[in-house]
């Protein structure tokens, strides 16, 4: 059983790793460190790709894989604005 942990930081450097099936990555920048995150959920990945870099503080929940990347299960924006609310994130 995988244990899910929650991490908080700034969403940055969103990139597409693979288009079929969709796989994206982003960096979660905390005050003292950065964490590489990957998203395989198509709906969540499509919404994250629409967000600009370096604007949103987010809380992500997921588990670490063998490469010490966070496999994201859910994401919530801590400083929502009208745009992010329209995306329903």
C-alpha cells in the first residue's frame, strides 16, 4: 500500500514528458528545496498545463516513486483567482 503525503509550494516549470498517454512534469518549489512531480491523470494534467508558471501556490498529494519524484494524485490551489476557479482546480 502506498502512503500519500501532502507537499506545499510554488508550481513552476510545467512540461509535457509524453503526449500519448499524456504525462507531464512540474517542479514544486518550497522555501528550502524543490521537488520534481509527475502527473499521469489526463484531466488533472490538462488543467495544470493551462496554469502559468510561478504564480500559484499549490498543495499536492501523492507518493514518491523510485526516482524520488512525486506521483501526483490530487492538486489544490492555495491562492485561487478567477482563472483557476474557472478551471475548477
